[in-house]
C-alpha cells in the first residue's frame, strides 16, 4: 500500500543482518555498539506571527581590514527612497580567503538597514547530486525562515519561488547565500522587497549573474599589513615586534590566506616557546601540496595543517584521519566513536584535542565539522597512513550505525508501516534513544541528520559489500520525506536504494523502493520517469510473489492515474484492495478502499463512492485508526454534497472536522471546514456558523503560513462568505 497515510503491518522478507560483540548503547557498528546520538536541533521560528530572521553567523575572531570592500558594499546599497529595486552583489575568490567573514562584518555594521531581517543559506550543506534540488531546498529554507510551516511549503520549485517573492514583497531583507557554485543557485532567491539586498559568496564562474544585475567583487588574500595585524592580534604584538623578519616570512608562506594565518597564529599562541623563526623554517621546508587547497602552482596551506597535525597525540591524530573519510558534512560524538572504535570518554578527549588545535569546529547544536580544506587534508593523511582496508571497514561501521538509528526513528514515527527489511536481529539489543525520557522527536533527529544519512548512502552505494544495508537504510529513511518533502534528496535516496536492492537480488525491496520513488518524481513533474519506475516495480513485485508488495505497487499506480485517467486509477485501487484482502491485510485494504472511493467520486459516481467509503470508514474505525477514519468521513461528506444531499454532507463534514481536530490533523481539519462553509453558504445556512468555520480555517492556515490564508482573509474582510 501507499505510505501517505500511516502504514500497515510490517513485513519480513529474507534480508538479514548479523550483530555480535559487546553492546554499550544505541550506536551500532560491526562488533561493538556504544555512544549516543546528538539530537539538539535549531527550533523553527514561531508560526502564525511575522518573524524577523537573524541568521547570519557571528564573527568568532577579530575582523581585519577589508575597509575598501566594506565601503564598496555600502555604496552598492542605495537608500530605499532612491532605490530602483533590489541590490545584488557577488563576492568571489579562493576557498578560505574570507568571503564569509567580510559579508558577516558588513551585515553586523548595517543591521538597521534591513528591518525585515537577515537570512543565511549555506549551499555547501545543501549540495547534492540531483540537478536543481539544492535550489529548491534553499528556497524552502528561506520560506521556513519567514515563518511558513512545512505543511504549506509548495512541492514544486516554481511555486516555492512565487511564494518567496510574495512573502518578501513588503520586507527589506538581507539574504546571504554562501558557498554558491552555480549561477542558477542564486538567481531564484532574489527577494522582491524594495531596498532588499542579495549577497552571494562563491568561487569563480559566477560572472553571468551580472545579467541579473549583480555587481562582482573579487576578494583577494590579505595584504602584508593586514596579515601581520592578524598575526599580532592572535598571538601578541610583542612576539611579532621581536622578530619582524620571521613574521614577514610567515605572512609570505601563508600567502595572505586567512584560514592559514589563523592556524599558524593559533599554534604560536598555544605554544609560547615556539618562535616565529622556527615556525617559519618548518613551513618553508614542507614540500607537500594538498591539491584541493592549492591557490596556484606554488601556493598552498597544506604545510600549516601538517604542522598542527604532527603535534597531535596518537589517538586524536587517528580520529582526525578517520573522520576525513566520514561521508557526512557533520558528525556527532557517537559517530566519531563508531568510526574510531573508541569508548565515549576517549572520544570526547580526542574531539576536545582537535577543537583545541583549530582543526575541528563544534557547531551550536553539538555536532562537529571540518572546514572543507581541513577535511581534504585529514582524508589525505588517512590515505597515506591507514591500511587499505580501513576505509571500507569504517564505512561499514558508520553505515550500520545510521541504519540502526534511522530504523528506530522510522518505527517510532510509524510502527505499522509496510517494510521489507527484517532488522529485528540488528535492533534487538540496541536501546531505543527515542523512547528515553527527554528523547528527541524522531522526525527532528532525522531532519538534523538527513544530509549525513544521504552522504552515507552515496558512499555505501559504491561498496559492493554494502548493497543490502543501502536499500535497508533507504527504505527506513523515506519516513522523513513523508513529513519534510526534500524532493531532490528523497529521489536520490530511493534511486540509490532501488539500485542496491536490484544488485542484492531482493525483488520485493526493489518493488517497494521504485514504487515509493514515483512520489517525488511526480511532485517534480517527471511523470514519464514515474511511470517507468512503477512499471519496473510491478514486474519486481510479480517476481517477489508477495501479495502485500503487489498491492502497494497497485496503490501507487492508482495515485499516478488519478491525474488524468480515473478509470485506470479505479482499476489499480480495486486491484490493491483485492490483493490486500487476499493477504489478510485489513488496514491496507481499507486505505485502498478510501482511495478508490475518492476516485469514484472524482469520476462522477458519488453514489458508488459512498458505498465504498462507508466500508473503508467502518474498517478503519474497527482498527482504531481514528485519523484515517476522519479523513474518510470528510470524503463521505463531499460525496453527499455532489449528490445534493446537503444535510448528510453537513453532518459528515462536521463530524470529520471535529475528529480531525481531536487528532491534531489541523491541515485536513481546515480543508473540511472550508468545504463545510461552502456548502452552508450555498444552502443559505447560518451566516455566523459559516464565519466561525472560516475563521477557524484561517487560524490554521495562518499558523502554518499557508498561501490560502490570504484568500480566506480577503473573503472574511469583504463579508463575502461564499468566496
């Protein structure tokens, strides 16, 4: 069956994981389980109120010079009364040159210029392998920053952009897009409010944004005076004055790159007996160049990182190397413990040593991340110093870790959902972190970790020995996307999982994942691709011989045919109903009947639809699925309305709306209330009751930031209850 509603009974096919060794906690690896999860997530802005975002990260170190660049940005920000539109600046330069710090400083100085707020989007954390997915996700981030609830963020990128323009039209905003790599990533996020400003920071290749009105600014490495000032500020002016020649030499070796200067200054500050001369001599003797850190043929920061790395104790040095192989953008202490095979206490000590050496940054939510350049260095060291099999072993440990936690989160959200993977043995001895006192909401943890989970899926998919774990992780991971529709990520994870299931020769899993894949493909408007996936899914389901899997594929096919062929949609839903009935999956049969009834009503046969829907309603009530039963009750009311049976329609819609409110299914409640108000208006019902229904629906839509709120607001303000 389909997964839009709560799922039905768990299925167990022949996939298997073996778990052995010692168990210390909720983190899973091949032989040992220990550690914990990090689940602190940034709170979403309050909904239903006009929020003023303030998201640009603060400066954590003194800002040096850049006066001309700051003045140029000031000059590009024309006073609002004289502005022809929106300001647009593109800062480009090599990694680590200080683009982010420059924009942050400018934003701090000009806070009063943007009363509508300041929004920050880091494309490095959004970057994926699906074209356009990061743009759609960036627009989603901006909408959330402006207070729009997830339930009311449109699925398509076109509609998201339209909504962003509408919401920004009466605000004076600063939007900062960091780590942009493609021009198309920026153009879609230009705000509409007069006097607003869009600042983009990235590498070269953004010049075509001048066609959209952007002004380009090259951010160069620090000049000699500024670089010396930075060193003096970080490690003491007296030390620089005592040996100016060696200080000059260090500045030359760092080539004015702030990231390198900060690492060198940090080492000097941490070791007072280390002289400038000795450090400059060591840097000059370093022959290696890290290709990804190169700023030209003879310009590199690898020597600076190597110097700090060589001073690490053995255990932090090994953790540093191994985490350079970690496929996610961030990691918590539990992941680090799994990767290195350390207990939690020793892991904490090693992480503290790495953050103290400025090789690792702790984020506000308690996770850790490398600067991109440092990550490359760490991975390089691992390649040279670790055994050839260690990378595959690490990836297996980390994949099992995320598989266990994602599966537990999936079960905590939807225990009865159809699943192909049999993970009982894997999870049998793993304490459930989502059931503990003060536990995180599993969907919040999945949202906070979803970039890392996707990174693990990508890396594990390249390992032939991990194909089973890949499809199992993709199957569990999909529960997140039923709540937060990151369409590009959802599509990619299912594509990886389906391919892995095919490689592992598990047709039931391939059928399930390919049918699920049709959902994001249709939301992205790729209907031909969705049809191909459903055809393949149906063939795999037939090979599997599993009746419930076959029923699920038929239900997804019905959702596809709902678009333009109600006859074929009804055929698919009837097939799903029959297969679920044959498999004794009563809830699956009831939900298939619900979709069938809706299709019958849409096809112009409300009388037959009523018979189908009443049967589905009774079955769902018998199984105490009150939420789905209430949705069916609303569909019954709409069918009565199509038959002209107004009293029955009003009664069913009232009951459905009340039940949905009790179940906190407010989005569906609002839909029922508007339908109820429309019927009562047409039948000349009580005007005050109509207004009450619309005001409650407006309250729901405003709380979630739905675009429908404006429609209802105008309807009520104009006294036009009929719309």
